[in-house]
């Protein structure tokens, strides 16, 4: 197990039916009597703390750790309720891909690299029973700068599996240019999917090593993983393992 595949959550693994953004709007309405507080803020690919800080700055509100920590706690409580909506869904191809990768012992370890606070990430994935695939990860609660998260993921991997892994053996799967940017400074790789607010061209220009419309083309995804991480097992053999 010497390759890490690290997944973003929102827009990549799942669509929460806007549970996260709705929860943020709710807490600003309850705390500050501000409606649609985040209407002018692009949240895609940012960490939770970064988004909350931008909301405070946008509305000229006090920016201190006490308020931020209170808002985070209220956000997580609200998210636990808002995730229960009938618009949420797992993105196409995700369960099949996770099953394939999870059942191939010897090459892959699956983890998360997400701007969500760890508790928020587990709430979101728990609603879809996807937490079982991800024993470790790096989260917005580790650092509010997404570009600093990859080393946290490697550290957690090493703590669990007692093995070292190089940055060049890491592949990030995400749906925004920020997923690409957090990989490149370390020499890691990124497959970007256009299931969020960015087009294939946007993701290509950001420097993604491969791009896809979505993850429903499982054969293409597995072949891209094989090529990028130089894994000598055929895509067809991987797919056959779960059939």
C-alpha cells in the first residue's frame, strides 16, 4: 500500500443539497440578523474557517477566535440537521469507484483532503454511509489554508499504516482549481472532475493531470489513476474484482 488517493467531498463525492451553504446562511441570520450573508462569496474549494472569516469581513463584523469558534460549533450543529434533505445525492460513479479501490489491497490507501472541518466532513459522508471508505484524511480543521493540508494527510497515513509515502505517490481527486493548487507545490497529482462550478477548460488551465466530466466513466478513471501513479495493474482487472 504505497499510493494515496485523496478525495475532496463537496461536488466530488457528494452533493449535499446545499446543506453546507444553507447552514452558514442560517448561523449568520441567527447570530447577526443578516439574510443570505454568503450570497457574494464563492465557497468552492475553500476551508470552512476561511469561508466564515470571509463572511465576517464581508459584513464588517468582529473577526476574533472566540466568535469564529462559536460560529463553527453552531454551524456543525446546524449541518447535522440540514444534511437531512431530499436533494442530497452521491455523485455518479462514486460508490463503484470506491468499491474498486477499496477492494484492491496492496496499491491504494483511500483518504480525504477537504476544506470541511473533520466533524463536518464526517457528518456529510455519514449521511451517505461513505465514512467507511476513509480511515484518515486532512481537513479544514487542520489548517485554514487548503494548500497546507497535504502534509497532514501523509502524517495521518504514516501514523495508521506505519509506512512512509512520497508526495509524488499522492493523487487528489477534486472539482475545483483549488484541488489542483493544493497538490502541485508538493509534486502530487490531481484528477479534476467538472461536477462543481468549474468547466473542464477551467480545470485543465489550472494544471490538472487529467480531467473528466464526472466519475461515471469508471474505466477512464481507473486508467487515469493507473497512468498517473504508474500502477502496473490493468483497469479491466481492477473492475473485474468487484463484479
